[in-house]
C-alpha cells in the first residue's frame, strides 16, 4: 500500500512536458460571499416587532433562515426571497422562466418546497401566471409573510440565537 502511494506521488511530482498541463482554471482562493455585518443589539431588538425589518437585513434574513431550517420550515423564507428576486426581474423572458421555477418549486401540489397557502390563493396565483407580471405572486407572498409573522417570528424571537443577538 505504501509503495503504491509512493509510486503515485512520484508520477505526480515528475516535471510535466508542458506547463499548460498544470494551469488551474479557478482562482487560488475561492471567493466567499460578502459577510453580512452583525447588527447591534438595538437593531436586532427592532426585529421583534417587524418581520419586514428582519427580512431586509442580510444578517437578520440569514439568521431567520437558519432558524427556520432548524425547524424544517425554511421553504417560507425561501419563497419570500424568490418572490422578491422575481419582482426585480425586468426581462419578460426571464420573468416567465423564474415564474415557472417558483411555481414548480413552491406552489404546485407536491412541490419539493411546497408552501402552505389556501386553495383560493393558489388558484389566483395560477391564473396570474398565464401572463406573468411583477405582481403575479403578490397574494401568495403576502399570505406567507403573514404566516411567518404570526407563527415563525414569535418562535424565532424566543430562540437562543436571537436572545444572544440582543445581549
């Protein structure tokens, strides 16, 4: 076994005929996404009363999503984020692609990350998707926002992680 490893290492250490063989097609240091700045305790305290402020803060959103993941209910925040991204889409072609993806991932029955919306909201959303517009998911997004505000936010605020942020 040791001899086998030594042979393989020897092969790797031989000088290549061409330096081109060893050009690595990616940067030496992987690029990390910019880290969200940790909020002050005062800022974090505002999240108790405003899900909107929590979701608008990159650190708050990441914390909330992490909390939801621990509860196996992250699809609501993911849907909300996907809708926010969708609304910023300008190209009708891209909008149609994103609408289809959001529908298949979050809205359709048995979707991999199906969000909990009532039949009426689902029907309205499906009707809106015949001709996608920036407001196609508004009703569903409002329902999910209300659900997170009423249900998930209070649990998040009681969580250990949030309690550490406000100290």
